[in-house]
C-alpha cells in the first residue's frame, strides 16, 4: 500500500515570521494612512510619506516627515496610535492574543516564534508571559494616561486633555516619539509632573516586561535573574552618567538649558538622558544642542533599550556582555563573569555580531544619505552638516526618533532609505540576517589548523 504524504505549505522560521509580520502591519498602515479620510482638509499625504509614517509608527521610532497634529485627522491619528501600540506589543503577542481569544491551541512552532519575539530565555511559560505583557502594557498605559490627563487639564479642555493623555501615554510607553503639540514636550519643560510621568513610561517600556515582571514578583536584588540585574545596572549607570554629561555640556547653552533655573536644568537634563536612549521626545531643542551632546545622544541611542522592550539599539545586555568581556581581557581571565555568574562564550560571539552589523548599517546608511541628501549639506547657508545626516541614520536604525530637523527635508530616495533602515533596526540586524539565510544550517565537521595573527 503506497503511503500518501500530505504536502505542507511553506513554514516560516521565527525570525522570518517576525520580519513578515512587521512588513504586513506596515503595509496595512500605509494603506490606511494614505486614505483621504486620514488627512486634515487641505493636506495630502503621498504614498511614500504614508509608508514612512507607517514604518515609523510600527517600528516605534517617531521620526516624521510631516507634522502629526496638523496633517492627520482624528482618524489618521488613531490609526497612527494603533500602529504604535501594535508595533510595541509585537506581532507575536498580537498573534497569541488572537489564538487565545478564538480558543485555538498554540503549538510548538508558535511558541518558538513568541520566544524569539519576546526575547525570552526559555520557551517555558511564553504564553503566560504574553498574557502578562498584554495585560501589563494596557494597565501601565491606562495609569499613565490617567496621570497625564489630570495634569493636561491645566492646559487643555477636558476632552482634549483626556485624548492627549491617552495618546502620549501610549507613545511614551512604546518609546515612539510622536506628539500632538507640534513641539514635542518643549511646552512642558517647566512641568515636572508631565516630564517625570513621561520619563517613567519611557523607562518601563524600554526595559521590557521580562524585567518588569521579575522586579514585580521578586522585589529583592539578590532574587533577580542575571538579565534583570544587568538591565537595571546598565540602565541606571547610563541614565545617571548621561544626566551629568547633559548638565555639563548644555548648562550655559541659551538654546537649551541656559535660560532655565537650576531645578529645571536638573529636570530637563534627566528627561533628556532618558529620551536619548530609546524615545524621540524632547523637552529642549535637539537642533540647538552642542555637538558633544549630539555625540552623546548617538552613543546612548546606539546602546538603546533592553531585550523584549520597545526600545531599539544593540540593547543594554549586548553592551554589558561586550564591556564584561573587555574587563575579562584586561584582567587576563578567560571566563566572562558578572555578579557571581559565568556567561557562555557564544553570548560574546552574538554580541560582537550584533555590534558589528549595527555599526555597518549605520555607517552605510549615513554614507548613502550623504549621497542622496548632499544638497542639504553643501547648499550655501544650509544649517545642516554631515554630523546631522549621521545623527539621522543612527536615530532611524536605533528607532530612537530624535532629529536635528533633517527628516522633513529628505528627498524621496532619502525617505525610502530611512524607511528600510527603521524596519531593519526594529526587527534587529542579526534577526534580519537569519531571516534571509537558509532555514537549515548544517554543521561542517572540519577542523582547520590554528594560526595566530597580530591584532591591535
């Protein structure tokens, strides 16, 4: 009796599914944002600009080629907000939610994809973690929206205050820098309530729910996982050091902190240090900052948020592994040690690959932008320079979202280039490479002779 084999449709690996899911969501968002009903009367969004804005929203970046508050209608703003929420939660979290709502069984393949998307160390408990992430995200955003809405009552009518509170709570927690004021958070640079609530939402979203859940359940440092300890330690050091550096670099700058009283200098320096890493909000003008402060911003956004969080960059844990490996090399020890634990060597290999690929993408995109947008740099009297273009490419790839003002002036080629850059930056350079590679990798059992080369 002949055996009949049922042909199965093509299956995706977790990285491929992640990449395809984000691409599909961007496509849907582009179509919706291109509809006339999504625009204010007298405004028209081209398909290229709709694609850029949809990508920026899904990739929780915040770069914008148009002003959100004056270009989009209420429908367009809600679409943009839903894209941010979907992009922040992640494709696999939304897919898991649909499985749970429809009562379908979540199989091993789906669990593997969820593990990849959430940055979880184990497949065990990923469904429960997904439920926690969805419920926790909505709860935190609701609390943030309530606090912001109450404060916005001092500035806007009740209905507008509620709408602004919801919008900015969602964009802050998802580390997307979209705003409805046309001036980001500069109108609130004197308001500690608004800036501190926004900073708290940005920090929590950037750390990720794996860390937040660990902190919530264990509440004692010695009981935290190593990942949680590294994320909290690196985040604290980066924010603290960046706050001091922003104060030092911008203290007397009349365009930023110079005209503020000391308490407000401290407040805005702290908020700037927080937003430099993962979000695209500003309480002081980025375009007015000193070159050294912009360099600091590029370093911080390159490091970015944490695994499973809504921030971009190489991630805090990647930075920690590299730093710990450097320390081990300087000390002459073979093992990479952290807080009483030994890290496996393959983590260093992955960290080096992520850093190398990220730097390559940023430099390549920056170089291409200098070609496509050369007129912005060479035109007489133009305020932009090569550093602004490199800042733009770094911000797009790390999905941080700040700009010195270059974005609205980009050509179509430049906008399409940054669109691809934001997409690659969101799904991760290593994930993008794996998604495009063969699904099956065979181990080659060949031992080549070892030979040393000189380095350094």
